[in-house]
C-alpha cells in the first residue's frame, strides 16, 4: 500500500452540500434497551439520523440495525470491538475495521462503506487500516459531550448552541468503554431530542443522513 494512497484517506466532517441540512449521528450501538427507544422517538419527531454500529453489537441485534435502515436512517460501521486505535497494531486494526464492516453488511444484506473510527481517531496507521477495510470515514463538527457520565438534556442542548447548516452532530445511543457506569444510561440524550428538533426548526434547518 503506497504512502500516497494512505495520505489520500480523508475523513469528512461537515456536510458537503445544502446549507439548510444538518445530520444527527449516533455511535456505539445498537444498545438492546435504548436503540428501540431512540428509533421510536426519531420516528415520532419525524427525524432521520445516521447510526454507526459496533460489530459485536450488530451481530447480537441485527434486527435493530435493519430497523434503522428500514425506517429511513443511514447506517455505517464503527469498528468491531471499539478499540483504542492508537494502542492496536495495523494488522489487528485492519481486521477489526473489516469485521465491523462485515457485521453491518450481514445485518443489512448490502454493502456498507460509511465508517467512523472509534473516538474519531485518525492517524497514519488508522488511515491504512481504513483503506484496507474499504471504508470511507466521516467524523463530526459538533460534540455536545453526551457521552459524559453527568450529561443532562439541558447541557446537551447548550452544546448545540452553534448548530447551523452543514453540521454533523455526535450523539451516542450506547457507550463503549464508558468513563463511569452512569454513562451507560442514555436517557439524557433521548430526552434532549425534542428540544434538538425544535432548535433546528427555529433555525430553518432540516435533517438528513450521511452516505
């Protein structure tokens, strides 16, 4: 694999078109308890989002991955075991990213190239692993830190104060490697969604998926 090819791996952050579009993304799932609740609430609000699923979770609950796609959401892969990429050698990292992609594809019965690296980490080895796995990375522009153990709906909403067209928002419908057990409770993010929808409406923004 050439250095030029590795350097050619570029992660997108914001949306490339449509000034009035924003994208909500959910990492680390699907959680068997919270993912159905998020899907129910997104449907109630009429919002589409993109779910970056972890391979071992997708194999355990492929029905939830498929439900997300069937209800109009985007689906990407988010590794197989959610490692800390800077601690894993290139061959193992490439295998993990490839297995994560395969798990998402097995659940959906279709190719999945959309990808988000764990913790948004991208270095030379990570770029090579993504190239080997055949995935295309997409990060985010806004992180309201809903992964924090003490996250609250109001705090999450404050983190979106600068929301504007072109933004990609990082949320979590599950947590891999939580900082504290309390972070596994995704109720604060779930409770914030109606206010997020209202904020977007007030600013003339529409929701779209990544892909």
